[in-house]
C-alpha cells in the first residue's frame, strides 16, 4: 500500500466537542470528516480555494455512511485517516477510518462527493477539474455501496426548524454537520440516555438556505425496530432536503429489538 494518497491528522476531543455524556457528538464527527476531506483534497491540489479560484466550483457531500464501534470520550486523542477512490463521471468517493490513541479502528465511513458550480448551483462532471492521484488505494473502509435511501410511507412530524446564521457554511447553505444535530433533536433526551447510534447513513438531496424552514419527520422501520428513518422537508417548496437512516443500540451494547 502506498501512503502518498492517504491523509491523516490528529484530534484532541475537547469539552466543546462532546455531548452531555461526554461522548463525541456526531455533528462534531461530521465536521471532522469535512475538515480532513478538505485538507486531504488540498494536499492533492484540489482544496476549497483551488476549486473556487481555478474552476468556480465547490465540493458538496451527497451521501455518507458511518459505522461506529464506539464514540471517543472527552480528553481522548484520535487519528482520522482519509483517502479518495478513482473518480467516476460525476462522483468522487472518499473513505475514512477513525483510530484511537492505540491505533485501533473505532469508526469507519464511506462517502460520495460531487462538485457544484458556485454561480449556477448546478453539478459539474468530474472531468471539469484536473485532478490526478499519485496512487490509488484499493482498500475500502466499509465494504458497502452507497445508494438512494427509501423512507417508510408514514413518517411523523417531530418539529420545525428555521435555518439561521449559525447553521450555514461558507457556501451559503445548511452545513452537513448541522443536519446531524437536527436529526438527533428528533428524539427526547431520555432516548439519548439509554440508546446510542450504531450507524448513520445520509443522503443530501437539495440545498437548504437561511430563512427557510425544514420540517423534521421520523419513523421506526417497518421491518426492524432498531432502525429509524428521518427526513427533512423544505416547508417552502416541499422538496426533500435530506433522508437518513439511523441504526441504534442500547448503551450497554444490546440492540433495541
């Protein structure tokens, strides 16, 4: 395995990064993934500024699946490794492994990214940017093919969320890590005290902009009580902003079923 395409960086889990259980918040993990993906792309000459200045495009996360052995706790040191796969016609796949301070893998993820024209807000082909990899790693963090998620026919409305200043990123739309906070806010605190996320898979379907209202809906899987489906619908135009599938387990490691 050649490591010149592999990018890794260390993180210290601070108090601002954890929830009331002193465990790393999932939204913070997604922020870490976003940051390390940006740094890894920049090391290959395709960072945020490179794409904006040279091609007028930006990286957009479309799909991601994260499988969690355990979440690190406050004051832990972790290392996140990331590497890209060979680009497709439209999509760029990127994998992640999170390791604890002993080097053991505790979280794995696979993701799909695209590039979007900053002025027209339309997707561009992968060939629009000149991106050459020094090597290719055939290893995958998870043996899994990301796909379009389907939701149960009936979902219950959990709450409405108006997108504000603190929710948007430098592209001017709702940041992907904020979606995760919205999803977990669908559940009362009591559920978070007894259950944790085993895996989470998200499809990001449409942009959400400041001032718009997202209707958060959720429902238990019709076939597996340990799986929850969540959707965010734009109240203004009724477009599905995101779809998510969350696999949960009891804190003691037992599945909810």
